C-alpha cells in the first residue's frame, strides 16, 4: 500500500519530489515545465509528461484542452511536461 503525505507548501520556493527513479526539482526544473506555469501547444504530437497517478513519465498529447494517453482511454493527471529531446544522431568521423 502506498503512503500518502500531505504538506503545506505555502511560502516554499522550491522542493524536490522523488518518486521511484524520477524526480522533478522545482528550483531548477531540469527541463520540466509545470502545467501551472505553461501548457504545450495543442497538438497530437507527443511530449513527455509526468503522470502523478502513475508516478512516472509517459508520452502524452495535449489536444482539445486536455491531456491524452492511449487514445484517452485511461485516467491521467499530468503535473509537468517537457518537449521530446532531439533524435539520436550517431557521430560521424573520417568522412563517414
């Protein structure tokens, strides 16, 4: 069973939330954007979202004023998001 903790964050300027192997640091953001700060442009292109229900990252879309996961068949609560990184490009050396 998961333990649930409630805290009063009034007056707190930053905190680190560590859930499993992932974390969100509100002081540095580490590339994460809070949904309270800004939402991505509406699109069916994916972004990486932090799902508070699952306590993990997942690929999601923001479209029609809501977050979509797997064709909108599952409940989701995205609290932060970040754009996808640039695709991998292998290093090229010696003219290859």
